[in-house]
């Protein structure tokens, strides 16, 4: 029967890759029409812009080894270790930190690389995960639910340890604005944290992030603004665009905009465990298991895959 992985974000795909490498039969079921999950991109005229995670950092040897492989293949590259900081609308001193990594084809391309050769069923909507374990009535040796807790809670039948593990956990929403301008009219600003602002929490120069210099900016909203515009995310574009113009002192409006809603962008808190694996064969993985980061999601999937392979052996 093998393992069914529900969700083709980086955690689910990393789990499936680890299982396959250890000889375990595995299939990945994904309701969207591409892999990547919250490492999503918006493409305009063939050019991708990251609308999910803005970047990733590395402080783990195992994830670092994977990143080095991506780097050697030309998929990922070091981007910046300095981010600007705005408090409200006032610029502050840039802050130094760990190297932030980006991907020329968007972070989703890294998940696509991990998924290469795996049996991934796209456009596959899952309705229920239940005891057995079963996915929509199909038996499996184990089921991995790799997605934000509120989405997992909708799928997993009540009463299981997995259902209890995800019940009632808070997640914050975010709106991602992509704005394309006639020309670059702002100073070099790889990215900026925006603190104490009513509309924005982060701003990124996607031309610098992508390495092609395109006049494209990406802004992330505050959770409050995302909640106010949950029913109509596009209605947030004027407010977010105006906030970007104020922060960067822009005179010209963008030629086009796109707004993407992430209802479950990041967990409110963190967990100490890297994954959940119940005796009933229903498992959970993702960036909600640990500190919410790309690295966390990847390692959550890898560690869970190993634990499942050991259980079967």
C-alpha cells in the first residue's frame, strides 16, 4: 500500500523524497496544479515573482548540504545579509544577519527539483483522512498530512491523535502584493522589515532578489489588513501600493499589480517537536513543527520520512 503524502509543499515533497530514497512506495497528492505550497510564485509574461516566503536562511548542516546542491545546479544563490528596517514610515539603520538565499526561477523551483521523479498527482483534492489510515477511502500503510494546521484539521477525522495535535491552533494570514513599475526609481534595497505599520510587514525588491533587475516590488501585508480584506484581496491593492510609495518615496504608480491571499501564512507560536507520528499511522509535518522557516519545513519532512522508513523496516 505504501505511504500517501497529502500536500506538495517543501515539507511533503522532502518527506516523499526521503521515503523513496529508502525504498518505500510513496505517492504525493496535491490539490493545486503545481508543487511548492507556500513557496509560491506569480508569473507575468513568463517572469516569476516570489509571493510566498521572501527568502530562506541556513543554519543546519543537513539543509545546508541540500542548499549547496541547489547552488551548484544554479537553482539557488546567496542574495543578501543586510535588510533595511522601517519603523512606521521612518527608515532606520540596516540590520545585518544571516545570508538570505533566493532562487532565480522562484523558490517554488526548489520544490520542483525535489519532486523530480516522484509520483505526484496534481489537481487531486482530498476530502478526508481517517483511521486505517485511509485517504478518501483508500488504504495506506501511513498518511502524511503536510500543510498548515487549520487545513489539516479540516481533513483529519476527529478523535485521532493527529486531530488533537492540530485542533484550534492559530495561524496568521498575509496578503502578498506584486507591483510592476515602468522603471526602477528607488535606491538599492534588497528587502526591508516594516515594523509598527498599519498595512505592511515586509518589502522586497524582486528584481534584485531574482537577479534580473526588473522593476518589480513585492510587499507583504500585516495580518490585520489581510483579515480586513479576506473576502476580496484585490481591494487591498490601493492601500498597499500607497504604503509602498510612501515608504520608498515613489512618484509613479505601478503599471500592474497582483494580490495573493495566504489565509494560513505562518503559525502564531512554535512547537518543540519536528513532526507528529501517531501509532494510527497518521502523521503531520511542515513549518508549524518548530520555528516557522523554510529550513524547518524541509527538515520536518526529512525527519518524518526517516521515522516512517524505520517503522516499516
